[in-house]
C-alpha cells in the first residue's frame, strides 16, 4: 500500500473518479459531524488555527480504466468525508453564482466536482452508492435545490452548509470572502491518501478499518463482503436485480435507522433454520464462513440469502404476504409476539413455495404452532428454550412423508421445559393464571378475539373493541361489599385472569360501575362472549372460575393438541 499526505485539491484534480462501492451503506453523517467540520474550517479561516487541519485517511484501490477514460478508484474507507467535502464545494459554488462570481464558480465546478469532458456517470469526481446517487448528482449538476430539505442525508448536508454560509451574510458586517474559503477547503484541509496495490484484498482492508469511522452493523458487513467477493463485472446486475429490491422493501416497512438491524435479524434467522446455534453478534462471521466454504459458489449463496430473507419479510411484515389466508395466520403470530417460530417457518415456507406443501397443510402447521405457544403461555412454561426448539425442529421433521402429522407427534413428545401442555394443564392455566399486563394487551385481545370468532358464524370486527375487566381494576365500595371481606386478595388473584376479561366497545362507559350496571350493558352486546352473562346474578370467585371453565372448553377446541 502507498500512503501520502495530500490536499483536497491534489486529491480531486485530474481525470479521476472515486467510486463508492454499491454495496457500502448509504451516506450517514449527521448534523454533529457537519458542525464539527464547519467549525474546524472557520477556525482555519479566522486564523485561530495555523497551518492545516488533518481530516483523516482516504483509502482507495485503483481499478482498470481505459486509455481515453477516467482513472477510477474504489473507495474502501473515507466515503463520508469525500461526499461531505464535495457537497460543501458545491454549496460554495452556488453562493459564488449568487455573488455573480461565475469564473470562480466555474473553476470549482469544472476542476473539483466534475470531469468536464466525460459523459454520464464518468463526469462526476465522486460517485456515491445508488441510494445517494440521484440526490448527489442533482446537487453537483446545479439542478434546482429548493426542494432538497429532508429528502436524504445528502440533501440535509447541502441544506446545512447552505444555511451556514448564508448566516455570514446576515450576521456579519462583511461578507464571507468565498474565495478565501475556497482556498481553506482545498489547501488547508489535509488527508492521507492510501492507495492499495492490485494484489491487496480490498475487503480485508475494509474489515480492518471497520473499528473507525461510521460503525457498521452485521448486515452491512455481510453485504459488503459478499459483493466484494463477486467478480466486479457481475456486482451491479446482481445488486440491482436481486439484493436492492428486498432491501428497499425493508426500508419501506420501518424507519431508516431500524431496517439494517432488522436485516441483521433476518440473516440471523436464516443461519439458524438448519439447526445451527449462532449468536446474533456473529452473523457476519457465520455467513462469511458459509460463503468461503461453499461448493456451489457465491452467486448461489446470495440467491439463498435473498430467497429466505424474502420469506422472513412475509412472516414479519404480513402485508407482504400475497395469500390472504396465510396473511391472517402470520399476523396472529406477530400479535402473540411469537416470532421465534419463524426460524422453523422459513423452511416450511420454502416447501410451500416449492409446491411441496399445500396451503391446507401450511395452515395446520400454523395452527399447531399457535396452539403450542398459547398453551405454554397459560401453563406458565418459560419461553427461554424456544430458540433452541425452533433451531432444531425442522431437522426433526424434514424427512417425514407427512410434515403435519410428524410435527404434531414431535411437539407432543416434548417434555419438561419444551412441553406442549395437555388439556388439563391448559385448563388450569386459563382458570388461575394472570395474563393481562400493559405489555400484553394486544396479545390478550387476540386470544379473546379467537374465542369469540370460534363461537360466531359471523366474524366480528375487533378494531373498535377493547379489553374489559369485569371486576374492575379499582374497586368501589359497592364492589368491595359484593366480593366480601377477602376482596383485596380476590382482586389480586383473579383480576387479570381470562375468566375476568371480555371484549366490549363500551369500555369507557363501563369503567368501575357495579356488576348489575355492567351486566345490563353486556346484554346489549352482539358478542357471543358476553351472552353468557345473561344468567349470571353476581360476580365473585365462583362465577369468575365458572366463566373461566366455560372459556377453557372453547379454548381447547380453538387450540387443539
């Protein structure tokens, strides 16, 4: 590797192009980074700091160009600085244009922002990733920037520097000498330009530099590695046709700063589907090992990752599932917060997608999994072992001739912490276990919805309904009298059990009214759950338990074993 100190002027001059690899993460600097850079530049401008200011390294690798073309370099490290500095130069150019200093504006544009005599992408000194490219090109190409704010980090950077320069006009008696600012940026900001040799492995360099600069997630490292491993001529096509589409769907389903972590989790589940115990912190290393040892090659491994990540999306963002029947099941698992079973379901979905499994069988598998979770919930069985259960479950059933039956037999064979509770234990839990809490409201609502819909021929819209505590959370004097001398212990034991819960659209009206008042409102309800109150004269331990037994009879049918 060759290293030399240089100025921004020397780095950008000549027919060069610095290409940000398409698989690197998008531009990610934020206001605090821009503020630090701007303050350092002003310190140089005002003479508070003499000489030059060191910005850090730019690590690149020269790649073959053509005799009459540009000299291209892949940026291994330093994209944040390069993009920021060229955006700052573009902002400076725009203010020079406003000052009617066209000659200096043209000098900045033609020498340091573009390769004047080249066409299309070759004309840009810095070429960002696809995520940032369109916005960046608009800024560099002097297109209308009035609608840039809030579009992306690149546009936010432009708006920030535009505002900073503008402040000089409004806050100072004399305008900022833009010509002097140009010299400070081009000459006094110093970088170390590190260029690797052709035989150097650019990814090993990239990996070794990962402890500095913008931290990378496991998903970033996976993406960077597998695309660096691809032949250069295939990267763009595979990225555009296979990788980018599912990545964009992840972005559309969550906030910008969340999608990469979710992608890491998708890769984690993919690794675990074949029975391998992998830490989420070791996702990159595990995928790297798999790709390095693959007999089928990197392109096959990419296709597998993309395929199973698409299954993961459908399971975790159920609106992505095109089949309405499966969509309903997937949504229920999400509302139960039973995501761990997705490790197993990735394989099941693959069989379904390959037409090796009918939708009826898929639904029966989903029913058994839902039953496995709900029964364990009421029986109070710890969830800690579920990760290991679903890491290994497919290995226990994958060679079966009847996946549905064999799955049921395997689940029924589990004992101890892995147990699928029987009807008696399920019933006891429904009668005695407190299941309602502030963190489980939607889960409990789903359970009540399932009990309701099992009894009714016409499905009820659950949207306007809320969970109602029949014995209220705050006991009035009348309720205390009804419950008797042990009212406090009765409330503590049974308040959040299923027998004391129902669904209603009158939650705010019911509040802590007496049981007689509540009963009259329940009787107006169209819900089957509330019709059973017709013959109930009082509400106490006996009637709570009796209702729980009634709901248990239904639950055993809703969630069979």
